[in-house]
C-alpha cells in the first residue's frame, strides 16, 4: 500500500475513533428512547415530577410520585395530547397543545393509575403513588 494511502487510512481511523469517543462523553445527561423501547420507571424527586410527550410516547411512561404531588406534562410533539386516568381517583391534564405544558395533581391514595392520551389511545403509561 502506498505511503499516502496508509496515512489517509490511519487519519480516517483516528477520526472515527475520536467521533465515537465523543459520543460516549458523560457531558450529556439527556437520553431519549424511541416509542417502541421498553418503558422505564422513574421516581420523581420531592416537589418535581415531569413527563415529556415526544414521538407519540410518554417519557418516562411509568412514573412514581408522592401522594398529591404536582406533575407537569410537556408536549414536544406537533399535535395536541392529553394525559388522562379515569376512575374514582382519576386525573386529567386536559388537551395540551403542541409545544405547551399542562399539570395535574397526583391522587392522594397510594396505588397504580394507568393513563392514556384520549386523542391517541395507543399512548399509555402508569403513575404510581407511594408514601
């Protein structure tokens, strides 16, 4: 192999390794999962509970909160969504426009509360309330 081709190959390999290691940097803390990924359960720190809607999925789909905790839902999709649980201890954000946020108060009774988007019922998750 000619010397210039060897140098070019070494330079390309070095550039690829540098790009790959930059992707593994710990500087980024944001992780997003595609809608088809397995659901992740997340516990909200005291006083803060957030769910993001993106790509027609709740992120995280399963969230654990304290009784009566305020939950903020932010819609990053280009269409409206809801986060709605029905039943005796139901909750509902109402319609959240594209790019907007809504809130609801978690039930005060511990338990698991399945929720959906009433506009897109294939979107679902579970809110777990624990003492």
